[in-house]
C-alpha cells in the first residue's frame, strides 16, 4: 500500500472509531451534583475536564491540605460560578445529601477506603488509576461496586486516543500479521525533588495524608505530586506511568491478566533519592503475546529518543509503534519504507474519557463506560504483580480463577499490606 492510500485509510478508520464528544446534551438538563476527593494537581485536571463537558456542578471538595482546599474551591467557584463546600475529611463530603457522584483523585493508598465508602452511599464514581494500592484492595473494590450496582469509570484516558484505537483496528485486521512480542517503555529523566527530612507544611495534615499507609518521615520528595516514586505511596514508575501502556496493550489485544511475571532491575542512578527502581525490565506472560516493560529514569533513554514513550507491537508482517498521537508502521526488509502519521484526538483524551462517564451517569447506562472497575482491576493487578516479582526477586504465577498467587508464599504475602492502626484493610 502506498503512503497516500495508507493515510487515507488511516483517516477513515480513525473517524469511524473516534468516540463522540458529548457537550450539548448536558447543559440543557439538570446539573449532576459531584464531589471531588483529592484537590491537588490531578484532582483539578479531571474537574476542569468535567466542567469543560458541562452538565454538572462540583458541590463539595475535600483535601487534607488546607491550601489545596482553599485554592481549589477558589478556582472551581471561578469556573462554575458557585463555590463548593469545603471539607477536610472525605466522610463529611460523602454525607452531603445532594451528592450523586464523586471524583477520586487522592494518592493510591486512599483509593480503596474512599471508593468502598462511596459505593456504600450508592454514588457513581470516577476513580483515578491505579484502582488500588494492593491486589486485595482491588478485589474488595470490585465486589463493592458489583454489590452497589453503581456506574464506575477508572481513569485510563488513553483508551480514548485515536492513535491507539487505530492501532487496535490495524492489528485486528491482520495488517501487521501475527503479533509475537510487545514492548512498552517510558524513559525519562526523573527529578525526585528535595529528600531532606523536615516538618510538613503547616497547611498539610501529614498523618491524614498517609492514611492507612506507613507514615514515613515527611520530605518534599514523597509528598504532593512526588509520591509516585515512593514505594509506600505510588509504588514506582511502572505502577504509576507504565500502567497506562499495560492497560492499552490489554485493550488492543483483548487480553486479561498475565499468568506469570519476572522482573529485574534496581535503583542505581537515583539511589538514596527514590525507593522504587530507576531501571526495570519486567516480563509479563499474556495469553496472546509476551509483553516486555522497560524503563530507565536516567541517561538518554532509547537510542532513538522519538521512541522513548510508546508501545511496539512486533508482528511477522510489520512492527507497529504507537503513542498518544502517533502511529508508525515498519515493514520487514532492508529497503522497506517506514510510514509515520500523526493521529490527534479531537477534544482531548481526558475530556473524552470524562464525557463517557458523565454520559453514562446521565443516561444511567453502564454500557457507555469505557473502562469498568473490572478492567481497572485487571490492569492494576498486572503492574502490581510485576512489582511484586521485582521486590521478591522471584517468578510470580497468578491464578485468575482463584485470584491469588500460587507456589510462592513470599509473593502471595505482598498481595495485601498491613494497614496502620486506626484503619482496617477491606480485603
């Protein structure tokens, strides 16, 4: 196929599979009453995306940092014309009589307790990834949602990417041949921040921020935003960032949870600054094709930096590389010509993903959700098990029917972490 016809077919395929961008139907109807739990950077990202779609009012906001709380309430008042009520504790927000749905954008150690409490209130939920901090929390969250029968969307917004959707179509049509290996990577230069132990800011209740997780001595490198590379809170680059690629691989290949994991690496260049690997290769035995995850948070990354962030699908007829807005096909052969096209997502992935949730809630139709709680559990469990394989330096085998690790007591013990006194693990 020549480049002109390839691009023409690509554009047509993308148009056919692009998600609709819902705006008009919301503003004409009664506004949905929503609460926001976790009003930091990403809590405001998803809230602004929702307000861009329209048809809702954020009536309450919760955060254990009084500065975040005040600044988010100020911004939301400016955006929607009405100031939300402000709460320190999420339980007080969930007690609001008019509340119909919640956005959960707190750090992962809080997701399970907040999610299950919202399910018990019968609220619809948009929850950021990962679904949970540990696997047993995730199992409990799925059960809670199934019992509640509420509408739940998990924040894997790259499912909305037209480039990834086009890759799914291209591969499903057999145009890359049989896919025999998949490689995903995100190499970038990490900046852990200040690692000096110090008092937390006066505005921050550090005890409440840590919640059921261990309360480590405060330092900026594990606090707001930077918690992603702290083992006890974000669980590292694979679980925080790589999870997006593992989820999109599952989506493109119609895969479940891998059955076996191996992982090697370590903390080398950033030793003493972070507590998760700055160098990692993880092998995941998916049913249809093995997946290799790799990251280096130092140096130059990939030999060709244009491929630092994305997924390679290696087929016997072609290798496909895809990232958020880009699709590349490399046929085999010395003189083969590479095809490279940009496929942007109109309206934005975040907005499209939030639109699906709001539309599903308005229509009371869970079939319109683009990432269910079960899917969120599968993708979260995959990266959590790979992390366990690294921390135990062992092969981890997963029995999906029994939802447990088999033949490896050390790894099985890490499926559920011990909560601090005052909090009870739901799993």
